[in-house]
């Protein structure tokens, strides 16, 4: 997958770190990113990312059972 840089305007009171975390968690929640990719975008280590995801009540178990079954076959 090729990376892209996206520019957006946000208010001054919203940090870059927060925007990266929100984008990463939302894309992860939707299954568009792996956990590893999400932590890279958020620029966080795995455990800090999982902690923050848990605080926001987002499941960190992001399994597509159909895809999982196909990989087992």
C-alpha cells in the first residue's frame, strides 16, 4: 500500500497528536488499518495506543471472522 500525505485545517486548540490518534483509531475501527499501521499513524507505542483505545471504548480486537476462517482453510 502506498502512503499519502493529507493536509487538513484544524483549530489551534486541537493538537496534531490528537488528530493523528483520532484518524488512526477510526480507520482501525473500520478495519481499514491493522493494529500495527494504526500505532504508526498515531505515533504511539502499542501499549499506549491500546490503553487510549480502551479508554474510548473502542474494541482493540478487530477480527473479520470470514477472512479469519478463509486463512485457516
